[in-house]
C-alpha cells in the first residue's frame, strides 16, 4: 500500500490555483509589504488568491474530519479524538465557526476523569483502523472510553484565545464559565498526580503523553524500560504509513509494556508516578503547562474567580524556580530530564525551543536559543526540524526524529515574536507557508520539504487557518 503522503497533496490540478507560495509572497511578506504601501498591487492580489485557496482547502479538511462535535487528526491513521490535536484544531475552527470550536473543547472535556485527568485519546466511536484501541486500554465501556494517560495541556491556551478573539462574546462567556472548572481540575491533577514531590515541574510517564512519541530524547530513558511478556499484537499504523517513518518495534514493545503496567493498577494516578519505569521532565509538557497556567490565571481574573489566583501563582513560581535546571549553557539549549536517573537528557530537539512559547526563558537564554535555531536552519532547507540536524540520530523522515511539524513551528514562532526575534520568526513562517502549499500533511522533510506521514491532517490545516491565514489578513 502506498504511504498516505502519496495521496495527500492538495487536490488542485490547475497549477495557477494550486496553493503554495512558489518563492513569491508569504503571509508574513504580505503583511510587511502591505504595511509599507497603501495599495495592493497585482502580485499581492495574486498571492492573496493563492492563500485563499489554501484556506478553503484547510476548512474542507476540518469539515471532512469532523465526526460529530470532534475532529479526528486524520482518516484511517488516527480515527479518534486526540487531546492536544483537538485543542489546536479548535483554534482553526474558530476562524470560520466559533460554535463548532467551542463544541470541540466541550467534547474533549466530556471524557474528563473523576480525578481531573483529560485523556490523550477519547474513543467516542468504535474503529478498527487504530492500535491500541479501547480494548487494550481496558476502556471499552462508559464512563471511561478513553486512555489512562494525558497529553500536553494546550486546552487552557485555546480557551483563552477563543474567548479573546470571539465575535460572539455571549456564547464565549457561557463556554468559558462551563470549561473553567474543568481546566482548573486538570491543572490541579497535573500538580498532585505528576508533581507529588513538589519539585515545581511535572512528570511525563509515557512517551505518548509527550506528544513527541519517538523523540530521540526518550531513547535513554526507554532503554531502562524492560519489555514485559506482553500479548502478541499487530500494529495498525504500518498499514497507513511506511515503517521507515514510524517508531521502531522496540519502541512499540515498550509503549505497550507501559500501558499494560498502568492498566494493571487501573491507572491509579497515586501509584503511577512511583511505579512507572519511564518518568521524565518533558520540555514540551512543562512549557505548554506553564503557558496554559498563564492562560488559566487570565481566565480566572476575567471570570472574577480570584480565590484560585494565588494557587496558580504558586504553580507559576514553582516552574520559574525549577526551569533553570533544564538549561544546558554548554549547548545553548533546554533539555528534558530523566527523573529516575536525575540526568539531563542528551538530545537537542525542537522541544528545547518551547520555553520561548512559554515565555519562561530569560532574555539571555532566548538570545542563545535564537542563535542555536539559526545554526539549525543553516543546515536544512526548511525549518524547524524536530531533531538537531547536526546530530547522528537525525532522521528527516522519521516522525519526531527530524521532520517538521507545523504546530511546533507555530509555537516557536509565537515565542520568537514575544522575545523580539521578528526576522527569525518570519523565516519560520515563510518556510511553513511554502511547506503547507505542497500538501496539508502530518509532517514535512526538512531537507527537501516533501510532505509525509498522514494526509489531509487536521492540526496542520488548523495552523494554516489560525496562524498563517490570520497573519496575512490582519495586515
Ligand atoms: O502515533 C500515534 O499513534 C499517536 C499516539 O498518541 O501519536 C501521534 O499522533 C497523535 C495524533 O495526531 C499526536 O497527538 C501525537 O502527538 C503523535 O504525533
């Protein structure tokens, strides 16, 4: 079977209407030229037309991946509701259907566990195209119907953004009131279940929780996970995407071992932290959670829920104190950490730039990160690779070991702008626009820009709408 990427290019046959910037005007360049001149010339009109085709196609992808109030990441490959995908996808929906954006969030939180956790996958409807499904997680029946692990908590950031940008403020306020206690419960869960020793930073207990499943950062800690005598299994991902782009069998054996161990204690969060043979301080989760706590605080103030503000402030302060221990000045990068050995993990990955998105990097760290990023970009045609292109384990097409992910590009660009690195941000934005013009896929090869992984991919479409499209039209 052909890899999905083969079928995933933009379905436009006429080259003149095919989305893509072809070295011409990108949203960022459009913004800059329009700010300098009052008139829109022919070239700009043409660029706008191309952007509009791309935006229309992105809306179409979200609509087609809508299974009734929730959006699957991609047909076949990922047939359920994924946690951080949905939070990012809601930002895309909000650009053309605010009510539907709110519905995405409501549906995600409809599966919140009693202890406050929001699962990494919600199994709303049965499917045979994904492994491991609900029968492996032991959650075929309600009230669970979801996995016993979580994912980077983007949701509060989404709710904050959706509210601020809402045209229908009445609906937005109703929805924020409804979602706020649920967000607070989830963030409290992170504090109690994932930082019971009050270190200031939260633990991630499964590579799937990090969202960057086979990141080279997890090689070392995964080596210390013994493979149990688990039931034989057949991977479904390899029927959708070429095995050379996916995690290895050795990784899957460990992913599954962890699931069976967690299931054996019924995912009791009080036990998991202590029994998991994989326990890391993940830069992505911690950066996203810090930023999400800033959003939660903003929402609390907006709603007048002032009694919870000191609690959130305490979490934020805890992060600020502990985060500096994740910076490695020798290589000018933040690093994830193995909590079980206490060692910073060697790999430099794109998650190392996410403290910019969090706004938790100091100005001098930000300056060094920008220099590191420039160095990375000088080694590849398109940015940002998910793994250091100078490292021996850089694999431009293998999932989180090299390819570019539009969602990470958005987060890092957002951070670069916040710290005043506008030119670098513009380079990443232009690259992203060019990449998306060749197909709205799961990820892209940084060496030649080829789209890869799953096709017609929801969060990539959402980034096109919520980031690139907005950037050009807000000029
Ligand atoms: O490969 C998988 O089976 C899933 C497991 O959660 O992860 C990928 O796919 C998910 C759905 O897009 C993402 O949320 C993850 O970050 C990751 O890219």
